[in-house]
C-alpha cells in the first residue's frame, strides 16, 4: 500500500512538471529558440533552481502552488477568451501564475517567520483568582530559528507579567542540534512566571529518527536544569485553586485517559488540560475547564486544516472553541516542521487570561 502511495505521488509530481514545462515554453524568448531540447532545458532550469535553493519539502510546496496558480490562471484566461472573443497573449497565464505564486508564498513566509501575539479571555464562574497563562507551542527549534533566535522570542515573552508558562509540545524537532536544544532550554530558564514553567511532550519531542545528537533524557535533564517542570500524565495543583493536567502525547499508546487523570480531582477548582494533539475533544468535554493544544500549526498550508477535519485527523485546527462547559484553544505555534510558509494562518504565542466572575 505504501509503495502504491509513493508511486502515485511520483506520477502526480511528474505530470505537474510536464504541465509547467509546456506552459513555460509559451514564453516568447523560449519559442525563439529552435532547438526543442534546449527549450525544455531552459524551462526546467528555474524548477531545478528551486530544489537547489530550498529543501525538498519546501521545493515540493513551491512547485505545487506554482502548478495550482498557473493552472487556475490558465482556466480563467480560457474562459475569458471564450466570453470576450478577444485575443490574449499566449504566455499570459503562465506569467500570471508565477507572479501570484511569488506574492502568495512571500506572504506565507512572512506569516511563518514573524511571530504574533494572540490574546484570549476566558471567563469562569469558579471562585478563583485571575490567572494569566502564556502558551508556547510547536517551536520545532531549528526550522525557522535556532537556539539564539528562540531566546529572542523568549525575551519578548518575558516582558509580559504572567502567572504560568506552558510549553504544549514539539519544543524540539527530529533534527534539532544538541547545541540549539541546550540554548533553547536555557532560554526557558530566563522566564520568570509566578507559578513556574511546565512542559508536555509533542509527537516530535522524543524523535522519530536518529537525526539528532541528543537523547530524550538529555532533553529532560536540560529542561529540569532550567526549572522547567516536565509533566508526563501528571497533575500539578497551583495556588490551591488551579490544576494543570499534563498529558503525554497521543503517540505514547500507554498514556492515561483524561478520565483517569481527573477522577480524584476537586472539580470546584479550575482544571487546565495540556494536550499536544487536538483530537480528544469528546472525552475532554465537560471534564475540564480549559484545554490547550498545538500540533496543527494552525492548518499550516490552506486548505490542509479543513482536510484534517474532514478525515477526522483533528477535532479542530486553530483558535478558541467552546464545547459544553469546556473551552478549547489550538495554538498555531512559534514555528513549524520543515516548511517555511504558513498560508491562512500565522506563527504565534498565546496569552490566556482566565477571569473569575
């Protein structure tokens, strides 16, 4: 089945390349060249250059968007020609598609590399103090910034007077270097929230492959050295008013259920559930007051977030939603895995004000 899938992707990719080459051959300066083989080589050069300048994931993303926008421009111009009965420059659709792709992905790169501040206000009728929680998620250190870049974001966050800081998974990536991991953990040590900094695992934090030169125990050691509390299916009571429930990632098939974690808790207190992947909403609903998730990167590339909902990969992909008595927030992350673009979303850290009424 896997081989069939790979073969299908390869065939689609090949057809995309053929279509783009045929479209680029319509440019005047290409048509002036009489040697057809040379024409094809010149049309392939910009596509090859993309693979030289970007990693293979970003190259595929760029080529896919180029194919989409060129083909949509082609369809639009064909319709326009039929309706208007006017002549149109033969290569206009290819040029239009290229321009749209450059502008669209340039905006996507800005939204990925520029980190925004997103605020939420959650009201509760429970008799507790007001709390300001800062959520940092999906930093994937090494993708859009290194350890020093992460420190710059932390210095900005540290100017906010907060009660709790939570790291909701995918702090590091599969190919994060040990040096960047250590520097990023030291950056977290700079934070001075009133009740501490708490970390839960994401699907990348333990590492899928043997790319990086540090172990899970190295990561935990550095986090704890910098006063970060690692929660693995653990509950912490803060100020005798608020529970932080730190769930292990879904990739750990032995993790505890939300029922097990909340069974003996005092429900008059405020319950905050930290769960990296937003796909346990039905079980979490009405068992806790607030769920903080990451993982989806806000959908990353439009329309992947909506596709994720259609195939039930996630219960939500971005923002605040209330189900029953429970508020759910999905953070789009400080960064992302491998891809240098966010279209239809943005990079962010969240500030959640819990207000007692």
